[in-house]
C-alpha cells in the first residue's frame, strides 16, 4: 500500500471536495453514466476508491435488496466516514484496502466504477488486469470524473507530493492501456462535462 498517499487522503476526509453532498448536476452525471452502462438493480458492483461513500450511498439506495456493492479505500479515515454514512444499508461492504490487495472472485462483478480514483492507481496496468479478471464476461468498467483530464492533471500537479504525479493518461495512451489489458473502450468523453470512459471485456479475452 502507498502509505504516503493513504496519509494524504486521511488528511482530506473533512475537506470540501471529499465530504460535501453532490450537486444536482453531478447527480445527473452519475445517473447518465448508469444509464449508459445499462445499470440494473441486481448488479454486483465494485467501487475502488470510495472515499467518504457518496457514490456508494447513491448506488446502495438504487440497488435495494437485489444488488450489492463492495467499496474499498486506502484511507482509514475515509472508510470510517463511509461506514457511518452507509450503516443503514445491508447491501454494501466497505473495506480499508488498496484495490490491488483485495481478494476478488474471478468474474464476480457486473460493474466496476472507478469514480475519481483512476489517476491514483500507482500501476494502472496492474489495476486494470485485476479489474479485468474480476469482471463478468458481460461486465463493464467505468472511469468517471466531474472535471476533464486537463483539469484533473492540473489539480493533482498543484496538490500534495504524494499525488502530484497521479495523472490521467492521454487519449491514445488510455486506449492502448485498456486494449493491452483485455478491454474494449466503448466510450471516452473528455470535455466540459468531465471525463467518462466506459469499457467492456474484449471478445478475444472472454475465455480467460
Ligand atoms: C479523489 S478521491 C475520490 C473519492 C470518491 N470516489 C469521491 O469521488 O468522492 C480518491 C480516493 O481513492 C482512494 N485511493 C487511492 N488509491 C487507491 C487504491 N489503490 N485503492 C483503493 N483506493 C484508493 C483515496 O484514498 C481516495 O479516498
């Protein structure tokens, strides 16, 4: 686990960006994303980098008793807030672990949502390989941010040394990375509305 990054995110738990409620526009972006991936209530969802559990709460509320969510984060402080926020839901499990150390079943999940976390994966190829293996053949992977890649990279450059280098790869690099790890990028938007990538498992990798 990247200890300095975990310490930085611990220090951010009460910051405005981590704890305020979503705006109407952000909620619209989340619902649009769920529509685009064909979200259904019964889905089993993995949410690495859940932070204070804001998206987790939305997903848990939508899923009801049919679906389930495994949320994880490297920051003990973030996980603590998530656990408090999600205490009324019995369809959510929250773990304090890096994505890279989770014990995940092969073909366990219908949907993986990397919400404002993808640039923070230290080894993106490794993270994607793990996510590929735990997705069902029909599963889909989402990378979503409320700001575009230029702004993401700019914000990180000006932040703590532990996340300074955490950048969103460029368009071509992203396609390459996903292709190399067995995904097909179905959609990549990087504009004023933010960043949204949706990928599915490539047909030639479905036997693996
Ligand atoms: C920018 S925050 C976003 C939090 C939340 N998804 C949100 O949108 O409010 C990124 C989160 O990812 C977590 N994180 C960073 N690297 C991670 C990893 N390898 N595995 C799991 N969580 C990670 C951090 O601790 C932090 O809480």
